[in-house]
């Protein structure tokens, strides 16, 4: 039952049904989580059993040639096989023996971001996470339009699907140098310290398009839930498109985007937000009884007016 | 390894002769009808294929005709828009354009220097520096090999897009190795810095030939 291994999978091309599964959070360091993931993929692992807290390079949820002719196998081989692999390998050697070793990948990214004063592990951790997210944002035969809740939200927050496309493509094309463009779901918190939006409602949560430089991603900002990304580092498109970044972006939206993945990430984000709100509510209710004891000096018609729960 | 292939004696010697202006003086410029300089793509002093096998012709052509040209086109556009904004006293627009000017103008400056830094082997490309430059390198870095190592290390460590520079600090009178992000010119790292040699480590500069090595 303990199919654990510290080396990345030997097979580099195989089809996995996880393309349509909701992408799990990247808690690679959890032992049981690893086993669950592996069972779904039916991987044959090396016989040597080693329990390790290190991160593993997961392959994209489709064979490396599955995105041809849009994104060539050669690109995937370099982009995933060299760039992504290097980020993971370097991250593992950086966290070796530090207390980052026990954290999930997402936690590592946020901790090493260190409010903008990056710790050494940040670039590798963030790029490892970003690339996992990127592979899962695409699928063979992708593209088209989103549907259901996601489409409704897009139309509500951007006006129309076409306007969203425009904004996303522009962000991706105008990110100077290396970076990423994102569609994210933003909670309705004010971006000022611990200020709380007193009239928060579902309407205040919205979809936004953001762009980030180099390895930065929206996880490091509070209250942003990434839903979709496109890699606009030159290595992502140079082999197939040379200098023509706008062409790469158009074709990515037309033919590669996995709206299923985006939709399921949206559902996950909504669930997480609801959890957080319930937590916050619960905490508020627990603190209430103390402060709502009526001041004995105050006369009032009815005790029920003071300290009543709403 | 990269630095060795790129240093040329001629142009660097002229810089150390206290030509304070950067090598970009040779940038060709036409004049706009409104008196605004319109920048044009400078020619290379050698053929696209002349640097093989160090850098192949395909990369040189793409790099020169597409990337550099794009920076120039966008730089001209941004300057025109800036002129308009200043004339109309439109401060928000003037300030907003600064990013585009820094990026595209920087791209133009940096690449103009870059082309001058390269030369085919038969014209001296790749030969170690001699004379006062060689002496300065030995003084400040210990040896030419040490400089190469430092430049390589800085270049490899740079995350994302940027440049590695061998520069002269005019005030402190010493050579320095610096990196800048995106297309920031060396002067953004210090007003007294003069670029002597710049290496483009944007992925477009090497990807088709070296991939991510």
C-alpha cells in the first residue's frame, strides 16, 4: 500500500484522467495525499520505498505531444522536462534541512514571498507551483467558451466573454519581460491591512484579470484565488511562436484553455471562501456574549433590546 | 565562456579613452517633422551568420530585426505620446508613459550596445582583453577567468529577463559586474556607472540555440 517514492515518475508520457478532476491543492509533502494521487494515476513506481518530504515533479495531465500542433512536443519536453524539473530539483535542495521542508508547496510559496522581500526558495517554489497550475489550465481539444456559473460571473464582472478575452490577452501581451497573466477570483476584502468590508455581500466578490512579473503569483496577495494562468516567459512560446507573443496568447485562449479546470477551481475557491466566512462568523459569535452584557447603569424598556443576537 | 566570445578590444579601448558617452552615440536618428528624433534600427557591423557557431544566424536575425526593431518602434511611439502629453500638461499620461519609455528606450540602448560588443572571430571576437582593460580586469577581479566566472554566475542567477553588465564606476574608478532587470539600462543601478559590456540574458537571446541550458 505504500507506493511512495522520492524520484519523479519514470514515464514521461501517459494519459491520466485527472485532467477533469478538480486539481488538488499541492500538498505534496503529505504522505497519505501522495498515495491517493498516485492511485488515480496508476503509476508504477520504483521498488525502493522511501518516505520523503520533498516535492515531486508531476507530469502534465496529458502526454507531451497531446497539445500538438499548437504547442509542440519539443516545447513541452523543454518547458516541463527541463525548466519545470529544474525548479523542482532546485527547490528541494534549497529546503533540505530547513523548516520549509514540512510545508505544502502553497505554504512554501507564501512564506518565502516574505511580503516581497523574497527568501531564496521563493523563485523556485513559486515557479514550481505556477507550472503545475499552468499544465492543468490546458487540455487537448481545449478552448471554446466556459459555461454555467463561471460564464455568468465572467459576464457579470467583465460585461461579456469577449471583453474578458480582450482584457486577459492585453494583460498577457503587456507584461514586460517574464511573467504570467491570471484570471482570479477576488474576495470582497478591502486591501488595507485588517480593514473589514462592513457591507460585504456575494456581489462584492469578483473575477479579475491580473498580471505578475517573473515568479510572482496571486497566492501571495491576500484574498486572491487563481483560476487560470498563461505563462508568458519567452521559454513558453519561443520555439513555437518565436517573437509572436500575441499569436501564442490568442491560440492559447482559442484552443488550449481547459474551462473545466477553471470552473472546478472556481467551485473550490467559493467553497474555501464560505469556510472562511463561517469561521469568521463563528468567532464573532463566540466573542459576542461578553460584550453584550447590558451595562447595569443603563435603563431600558426591555432587556431584549440590548445584546440581542441578530 | 559567454564573455570570452563577446569581448572586442577595439570598441572597449575607445570607451576607456574616456569617451564618456555610451556606445549608443552611433544610433541613427532621423528627424520628425515636429523636431522629435525618430530612432531607426542601426545596422550590424557584420553579417547575421558571421558569429557562428557561437551564436547562430537565425537568432541574430530574429533578435535584430524583430526584437530590437520592436523596441525602437514602441520607443518612438512612446516618445511621441509623451511629447503630446507634456504639451497638453497631462501629468497622469506623462508619468504613465515613463514605464514604456524605460522599457522600450532601455531595450534600444541596451541592444545597440550589445551589437557593438560582438564581433566575428576573424575581427578579434573572442580574444582576451589586453592593454588597460586587461590590467583593470586583473586588478579588480584577480584574473580574466575570475571575471568570466563572476559574469556567468550572475547571469545564471538572474531570474526572469534582464542583462549582465561589466561596467565602469566613474566615481570610484573601478570595474563592476552588475545585473539589471528587464530592459533597465545600467545607469539605473547607479548614475556613475558606464556600460562596457552587456550580455542579454533574456531567453530570446539564446533559446533557439541553447534552450534552457
